C-alpha cells in the first residue's frame, strides 16, 4: 500500500493539534462550558447563573478556551457573548452528546447543532473530522 506513508505523515502533522484539543476537552468545567455554548451563544452572566461556575473560575476557563481558538466572542453593550469558533469542536461535542447524553431509545433530538460544512483551507481536514464523528444508524 503506497498511500500508508503519506497518511502516516499527515497523521504525524495533525496529532499535536488533536492532542491539544483533547486536552482542552479533558477539563470538566471547560467541557461543560463548551457543551452549553454549543447549544446557544451565551453571555458570561448567563453562563455563571446557568452552570453555577463562579465568575473568577469561569473567566479563567473562558480565557483558555478563547486562547485555544475554541470559542469566539461578541460584544454587545457591556456584555460579552461566547459561541463555538471551531467547527471541528462542534462536531466532537455533538458526538460526545450522542454518546453520553442521549438515551439509546430516544428519538434523535439533538440540542447541539451539528457542524456545518466548512469552507476555506481547513475544509478538507474539518470534513474528515466530521466524517470521523458521524454516527450511522
């Protein structure tokens, strides 16, 4: 198989990025924040109230997610709103929700929207991630 070395080289190039994404998801508060934000854009005040995470810790976790490029912000008046910035993250969160939160017998209702079709230079890589996360029933 002549394509294996090429695939292995591609894998070696993306593994550090994938490992960093998994590191970000490995913190329970960050994962909870991402899952909540994936369902809807939220302000810091809404996140604090709805998730019960105190403001200093919340700000620290949001700053780390922002620095990692997983969330983006939008300012409206004095409030800052957070939403998912990375389509691959959206797809992984959808897969996690289906795996851990959806009862086996429940209809396919899905509070976290699936990742949309990305465009641009990362489209092929993101599409591959979306295919990896796709659940076939």
